[in-house]
């Protein structure tokens, strides 16, 4: 049976690094039967491909491509799926062996890192304009992000039921385990069975 891996993050667990590797090595992966769908518009700032599951037209394109090429493993990676992957798994995928990969980081470390990234001017302006977070103070932003992450954890746990806990691979993300990027890459590629670990 063919495998579909959904790498759902969470935030601040090296997802962008993994996505860049998948995107940059898509041809080498394809030779091993691993399909990382891409399309024009994916670039150095955004290598995630979860948008395929949120857009009906792009999903149709993905489904056509899945039927037209040889593959054994499909990889979708997008931390935006962390809390709602049950609502983005198409009925089309139900004939496949679906596995969820999630890295979970210590809450205090995650919020500290996320707050620091959030407070960079380009992120702050975008988030403020979106209305997702209101800037009161650094502590206020950290509190709001903490509340958002708690909401996402509940969404993640709720979503687990749609694939069954036996199909969810959870790993702890911390700086000691993944002290250098290659350790993270080995761990991830080992999980999807590329033979590249």
C-alpha cells in the first residue's frame, strides 16, 4: 500500500528547514519513489506544500499528478496543518496508508522562540494587520501566543482520532536532540523511510 506522510510541525520545530530540504531534493527523492508535490510560487521564503489540501483546484491537480507518476510515498509538510489536519485530509487519500509526523517542543522554549520571531518587524506588522495578535507588551504577545498554541494542541489531539493514534509519530524536539541541522534531517528522513538517514 502506498504511504502518505503529513508532516504537521508544530511551529518552531525546524519545519522550514525540512521543507527546504524536501523542495531542494525533490528530484533525488522522486528517484526513490518519494513524491513532494510542488508548483510555481513555492520559493525560498515558503517551501511548505499543505496548500494543496486547502484548495479544491490544486487538490485536483495533485490527484491527477498522483495518478500519472510513479511514487510509493507522498509527503505533505506544513505546520499550518498541525491543528486541523482532520479537516484537510481528502476522501481521496482514504485508500492510502496515512501517517502523521509531529515534533513537539517544550512549551516554555517554544513560546520564547515564537515570541522572539513574532516580534521581528515584518512578522509584527503582518500579524497586527491580520488581527491574530494584538501587541500590548512582550509579555502580552507571549501570553497570546501561548493561548494560541494551547488551542492548536487541542486541535491536534482532536485530529488524531481521524487517523488513529497508531498512525501518529510524535517526537520531542529540543536543542540537545537536534544540535545541528543534519541530526534533524536524519531523524525526519528516517521516519519517512527514504534510505537517506
